[in-house]
C-alpha cells in the first residue's frame, strides 16, 4: 500500500537548555533527520520525555517541529494520558500546532478493560480528522490492546494503524488476519525491523533513529528489496548499540550519544532521570564509532575525553 505513514520514523528526543526546550537544538536535530533520510519524526513520546513536559511545551514542541520541517514532511504528535478528556485536549492542541497525524498512547496507570480501551480510542478518533496510529506499549501502560479489540475500531476510518512496541511477529500476523491488510502495523523494537517488514509490517518508530536515521533507511531499503543477507549484516551492526542503550532508561544514553554526534546539543534529561553511570560512557563512544555516520569522523574522538570527565563528576 502506498501511504505516507510507511517507513522509518524517529521518536525524537526533546533537547533542553537550562529548564526550557532548546528550540535551536531542536531545529538542528530535525534538519539532520531530514537530511539523513528519516521518513518522518514523532514528537512528545517517552523518548521525548513527554511526562515532564507541560501542555504548553508539548504544543510548542509540535509547532516548532512543523515550522522547521515544512508543510509536507511528516510530523506525528504523540498524545494520550489515563484521562480520555485530557487526551482529547492534547489532540486539539496537537492539531492546532500542525501535526500531520497522531500517535495515541493507551491509558496507563488505571488499566482499563478492553471495552474501556476501545471506547477511549473511538472518542479520540471522533475528536479529530487527523489519522491515528494506536500505541500499544504494555510494558509502560500495564495493559495491551487485544488484536480482537482492533476489530471493534473498524468503524473509525481515521484509526489507520498500530505501533507494536515489542515487535511481536505472531501479533503482527494475527492483526493482519483480523483486520484489512491496509491497517498498518509498525514495530517499535529496532531489533525486529527486517523480520517485521517481512511479516507484512509497514515500518518502524524507534528511538535509535535519533542516532542512525541513515542506517535505518538503508536497513529498510535492503529488507524491502528482499536483500535479506545485506539487511542481516546491517541489523547485526545495530545490536551492540541497542544492547547498550537498554542499560539506562530511555532517553538517557541516546541524549548522551547525540551530544557526541552534535556537540551543540546538550545531554540533559529532566528529573527524575539521572545522568548515566560513568562506565557507560566509553562503551557508548565505542558503539557510536562502530556505526558509520556521515560527517563525524575525528569530531567524535575529540568529545571522548570531555564526556568521560563529565560522567565521572555527574
């Protein structure tokens, strides 16, 4: 299916300057994502530290992303809380800010039933004309939207797909059998991208795209061209980095790595996220250097000593 929501999308970090969003750094990151081949960006996810953002900050984040990316580049806004009314308010703000589509996280903390999840999604769909991708993240939300529940949402034409955070191939196939194959399935687990595309998935939304958008674009191209040997080689090169990033809460190490690639972008995360453990710094330097990045070369090595010292005193 030829749909603009197909491809590799980056769950973008939110750069901070002191205690505010650094909109200058945000601009540099967005322009780099576009230049490196990302098919679109998603703002306001957990990687973007959404729980620490105020409503006005979330709206400003989306508005800045739209202004920098231009009218036609996909800017997806992540929305949703454990309150349906609050979620609709977020949707209204994202639509006003110029979002291309919405990534609707399922209610967390209060763990609604499947009937509650369906009602929440339908209410969100009725509140907007934007296309919606459901965000199925049972590890963070404590609930999983069942494949069978997706059948109840067929009447909402603007619910066009689902992001599966675990990249479960069995669920991918089950959803395809229960819903029209035009219902898009994306993976949120970068390690599953080749196999997920082979199983009929249409793309991915990942945090590692902050560091290697060009690499993911190559990986997707190889998988879609059925060059599975090449895709496997590209995938293997990602694994050490993915394993390392999992040692700290998202996006602590991603932000540190970004500050290596882009020294003008700070590594600060908002509380309660703490700085990374010092032993992670040299490992992260090695992992980043092993992943080819156009235009970094020796600049990365120049950052090594300073970053190690920073981590020792964190």
